[in-house]
C-alpha cells in the first residue's frame, strides 16, 4: 500500500462526502478510491468512514485521523515549497474552521478572514457565527474568537483586547421616563436583558471613582441575541446593556444614547482560542497569528468606541 496516496484518498473522501466525489477530484477510478480506503483502514485496524445508504460520515477515529492527515499533507506541501525555493506561505492549503459570536464575527472577524483568504489562495475557510460556546473538538473547529471571561479548560487562549459594556436607551424612552442618575435607579425602569451577558438580569457596574455595585433589574423583555436587545431598545421599549460594538451603529445614528458611563469601567476580554494540540494545522497556525494581530489593531484603533 502507498500510504501517502491512501491518506490523500481518505482526505478527498472526507472532504468530498462520497467516494465518487473523491474519484472526480483525484482523477482516478471509483474502484481505486474504494480499494485505497479499505487498505488504509485495514492497515490502521480501525474504521474511518461510516457507510450508510444515504451518505458517508466520519467515525470518531476518522475525525481525529483526518485532522492529523491534513496537518501532515500541509506540512509536506510547505516542506516541498521550501526545498524548491518557492514562497512557502502561499503554498499552504487546506481548510480551517472558525467560530465567533454573531455580531462580533460579522463586524470584525469576517473582514479579517476575507483579507487572509485573499493572501492565501490555497486555504479554504468554514465559519460558524453563533452566540453559544462551541465544543471545538466535538464540532471540528480549529479557532474560536470568544468574548467574555473564559472558564478553566485545556484550550490555548491568547487575549487580544477588551471591550466595554454599555448601558443605553432610545431618546424617546428617556424623554418619557427620565434618565437614571445612578445604577440603583434602574430598578424603576423597564429593562431589556440579553440572556448571555455576564450577570443576566443582575447588572454589575464597576468604576475606579464609584466602586462596584450590582443592580437587579426588571426585565420587561429577555432575549438571547444582542441584535434583538439593541432592536428592542431602539424601539423605545426600555434600557439595555450590551457590549460597545453591538450598539455602536445605533449610537452613531443617534437611535440609542449611552447612559451611566461614569459608573462603568467594566472590561470584557476578547480571546483567540484553539485546541491544545502539539502543533495546530499550518493553515490554522497562520490564521491564529494573523487574526490575533489584526484584532488587536482593530480593537485598539479607530474602530474602538470612544468613551462619551
């Protein structure tokens, strides 16, 4: 058995989702694909692909082996490029899977990723923008951008910057209800709670001048996305508390007004996270370094919402 050829065949089957797709991609007969995959599984003594009547799916062993094979093939391609004097960076290929919160991902991660893919034409990306914490290993994710304090885990995390929490409301809501002068006054107001924010309906304010205070607010509406919280606040329903980037567009258009700024210096960290493998896939390693530098530049530069 030609192990390298068999590994290339396995990767093509896994990426294509079928033996016939791998056959077309590699330009070899379907019988050759089937024979090489069977030989590789026999060599390993493990099933890599679960075959059903409708589709092929990777087994647990297949998922971990695929990651190792992609890393091996990428390293081999980079070594060939280096030995032949070609530009190694542009020869790196393969897929990288990224996740980030929905709004932060659209505003910050996606522009960075587009520029990265333009610089590395052989790298493909799959992106999952969701407002939940994803199990990186379980869902095959290489890199996560996470906003908020990180629980203890085996993941490798690099902090890129911090974001501010903003309390804000629509001008028409404040005209009808007055502007709270201090956090404790929020108990008399209608509030819109973003369920995934730190503290839930217990909003914690902290500043060097005024110290720390926690307020249990009345949630007239509870939502599970920042966009919904901002939209509800813009409609005049009540006061909300979100991260600065989530409200910056509405504030710039004067649809929301920040309040209680002097009581809040709270910083919410932003990290780039990846699994603690001995060495990430070359394409993932490139993107980790690139995204870390770019996010630091974006979040500390003119895109950072100024304090009012």
